[in-house]
């Protein structure tokens, strides 16, 4: 079988006997949360789902209509708010723990972070590059990915859509989509307060108030505050760094002025701060900062022991970021009877200041730093017509427009790697799309979709450090994406599907340090395209107590956009955007769950991913790579054909258990366990052995009590029970250390075992 080896299939089947589904999948057959408002008749009609189905199954909007998740003919995992809390997911980057096909890599600043699905994601520092995995929050596309990392609070559910989603969601979803849905107004006046405190000085609090203002108007207001000092010690001044502080607020109004008209308006504000510390974990005794003989490891990092357990840095610059986000959106849905007309209008303003101790030391003679600001303004407008779901023909037709304007100013110096520039970047998108499902006979539906789009990009670049050199350019492109498939209901709770889909991610300019006339004449990096085949079966049995979903997939990417590393003659590391010739990812995903009884749920999931670079003949060499290791030619390059792409573990596993026994008539116990494992992978695309993350597994445990009506709960927890050390990123700094080995790490929140208590009360 060409899709995967017999050995791999055997391993997967063995895993499936031990684990039958994804960590949130058991929620698919569970009731909705007690405080969730029942969707209004208007809202359900708009999405084409009968109101009577809403209270017994998880309803998703993965195809821009409300459907029972087990009936959706695509690979989608649902993570409910309760499931996220049970697994200790509080930050956007924590979603890695909950979804077997998903990896989120934070960075020293959110702009450089990335999201991967099935081993495919975008790793680029140029602000003009779109992600391969798109993010949408409450029907609004996140046009600047850093915004997604800013907050993850008051969540109803998160839908992880795997594979290209470009037909319905646009050209920046060539590898997948995260569809985030926040809580809405409740049918009755309710409030909630909660908090958390940990042994390593994290403090958080949240509150929400929700309910009706009139018979036709409902509201929800929420606030969340989270403060973590950090888990890295700066020996220079005694500060604790690698932490964060986030304050987020959101207000939402839902108005039903008539039985057929629904209007939702919301506004949100986020104020965040992070601190940065990147400990050295591997440093050669021959390392010399900037090649200066006197600056030995004992001088540029006094008191630091270089090993994988190191949590100390020596920085004389308070590195970190400060960011704010202000967002507004209006969604209107009009029930026309045969279909619903939906309009979504959104604005967003994200601003960030970042600063980094670029020499990573406290040596005054080399006090080099880099800093700058991002300032983005985004607008989007979508119109769509969604048919009723009660007929044989179900369709979604739409028009989409978006406009993103970004500015970036950047300064680095004053002693080496001098840079000082200001750039602007614009990105406009116009698209028309449609998808239809036609039930040709009972239980058998054909699926077809198309999206036709037009994109415009432009930039200006003013290089103050190169005698005020000015550059400007623009370009445009037309594109189309397609989807075709068949869906077969084999039995009452067994559905199979087969789909073919194409994806598209637009062209981009490589805007950043080193931009020059050659880059201008080269023009934009070519668009990234994908072709995807999926075969899946979704099943439930034993009165829907057991869920088992299986998806086989194979996807090829042409002109994959990736960040390469370029080492300049002075040892400075520069980053260049390039097209990888071709990538392929293929494998199988198992997910589901078991509800043994009212008090015991078991879930889990496993993904086997055979991701490979098929063609990349002129890739950048990694620092200190020799000819014997494949770095040859002038200029030196390597051929990465056959290598795995960045952040593409072969195996990823997630298992959860939830036990809530009745202790008394009014009191329940709570015992929860969550384990996630992933095999080894490389943080970089160039195969650098210094940026290899070995396989690891993390176990989280929780134990506590809650009232039988879930009005309050008190839970103690331990995260990373076995104190397993791993990294979320690694950087090869040999070029900055006189061409001697020097590797820095980025530590995750749970680098060390920690414990805590969380509590909440609903009234």
C-alpha cells in the first residue's frame, strides 16, 4: 500500500486498541455545556440545522453551516471549553497538547510564531507572508497571525480542520484551519468567576456575566487576567523572565429584532506583555562572542552551566514585547425561508513593540540590541447565502473582501549587524466562493466547491542604514481552488467520505533586513499550492457511547514557502524567504472516545505522519555544516530532498481520562489525566542537528471536587508530572560565537513540573 508502510499501519492499529480517539472527541456525543444558550430558531435556520438536534450533539460550523460534527465530511476535531480546561490549555500555544495533528511553535515574539497541521506550517519572519494554517475567531479571519497568540479565553469550542480549506476559507488555509468560537449570551442571567494560582508564581482570574437584557436582546461580558513571572533566571539583575502578562476583555450583544433577523455585535481589547530569556544549552569551550578572543563563555555567560537543564541567562537588556489589540465585528443573519443571508464585517488594530538583547550577554562593549514596532490595521467583509439543511441540495455561496495594512520599523546595533529600516506592506483579497452537497439517493451525497480569487500586494522599504535607499513594488494574481467528494451514510451512525481539494497561499515579498535591489528585481516569492486526498470513516456505536473516526490523507505542496538561514561573511545570521520545490505529507489519523457511564470518559488520538521534502536542491546550509555533511558548491548549498520538514513528528499521541464519581447527593469528585507524546522532530527546515528536539511525553493530573450541579469546583493539579524537559524552539548561534557550537533554547511554560489550584463559581 503506497500511502503508508505495513509497519506503520500495524503500529497505528496497535495504538488504536489502547486509545480510541482524540482528547476532545468523547465530547462529540456528550450534551452541550449547562450554561450554553440553546441556539435560536433564527440562528439554526441560518445554518440549516433543525433546532431539535442542537441539545444532544456537538454542533460545529466547519463548513459555514451548523452541523453535527459526526456528519461533517472532513477531518475535524472539536475541543470544547471544558476539555481545554481539563488538559491545562490556557494559552494559544497550549493547543499543541490537545490535538494530535497540530503543533504550535511560540517564539521570542508572537510575530515569529507558527502553526503546523500534519507537519505543514509557515516558518517565516517576513511580515508579508501569510500562514499555511489559517485562524478564524467568531467567523472573522485573523489576517495577522500574531493576533491569535494574544489571547485564548472564554472559549466555547475550537474546531481543528485538517487539510486544505481554501475553498470556503480563503487562500491562506492551504494546510488547515483553526476555527475558534467564543461563548455567547445565555438564556438566563448567569455569572462566573474563576481563578488559578500555581507553585511557580502564575496567577490568573476571570469573570463573565451573561443573560438577556430584553426579550430580544442578550449580552455577554468577560474579562481575563493572567500573570506568570517566568521560568528563566537572569543572573545579570536577578530578574525572572520568559513570562507573560495578559489582560483581555470582550463584550458581545445578540439582538433578534424579528423572528427572522439575528444581529451579533462584539468588541474586544487585549493588553499583553512578555519577557524573553533564551538559555544556552550547548556551548563549545572554543566559543568566542563575535570572535573576540577575550569573550570566552565564562565572560559572556558567567555563572551559567551549559546543559539541557539550564534556566539561566545573562542579559543586560530587558527583552520582551508589549502589544495591544482592539477588535470589533458585526454579524447579521436574515432568514429568507429557503436560505439565510449572512453578513460579517470586522475591524482589527494590532500593535506590538519588541526588543531583544541581540548579543545575549552583559558585555558593555558589545551591547547590541534590536527593537521595533508592528502596526497593523485589518478590515474584512463577507457575504454568504446558506441554504436550509432539510433539502437534498445544500449550498453555501459567498463573496469575500479583506484589506490588511502593516508597517514595521526595525533597528539593530550599534556594534554589529547594523540595521535600520522602515517598511509598509499591503494585502487585498477579493473572492467569490461556493460549495454544494447534493443527496443523489438516500444516504449518498456528492460534494463540489470552487473559489475564485484575486489578490493584490504592495510594499515600500526605506533603508536608513544604506544611505536612505528606497524601494517599492506591487503585484497581483488570480487563483482558483476546488473541492470534490462523495459522502456515504453506511448506517445510522456510520458515515464515510472521500474528498479531493486544492489549496492556495498567495505570493509574498521577502521584506526584512537585507532587502536590496536584487530582491526587488527578483519580485515576490511564488504562490504555494497544495493538492489533497482524504478518505475517512466516522462512526458511533453502543448507543453513541463509543466514537471512532479514521482518516487517511495524502497532500502534496508545490512551491512551499519557507524561511531559510543565510550566514553572512561577518558571521551574522540573516533570514531569507524561499520556495521549497515540493513537499508531501501522508498518513493516518485515529480519533474518538468512550463514555463508559455518566462519570467516566476516556479519549485519545494518534496521528502517523510521513512528511517529506521531495525537492529542495538549493537549500541553505546550517551553521558549521561541512561538505561531508552535504554542504557543497559556491555559494554553499545543500539538497534537502528526502528530509522531513520542520516541526513534523512522525508520531503524535494524545490521551485523556475524566472520572467524576458522585460522592454525595450534592458533591462530585473530579479526577482527570492528560498525556501527550510526540516523536522527534527538527525546529528548522535545514536539518540542523543542533535544533533537533528528541521525543518526549508529558503527563498532567488533576484532582478535586465540584458541586453536582457544577455551580462551583475546586481542583488541584500537577502539570508535567515526571518533570520532563523539552523545548518549544532552538536556535543555532554559532555564527555569533566565532563559528563554534552554541545553541540556545526557548523554554515552554511547563519546562519544569509545577502544581496549582484552580477554582470557579457560577451563579
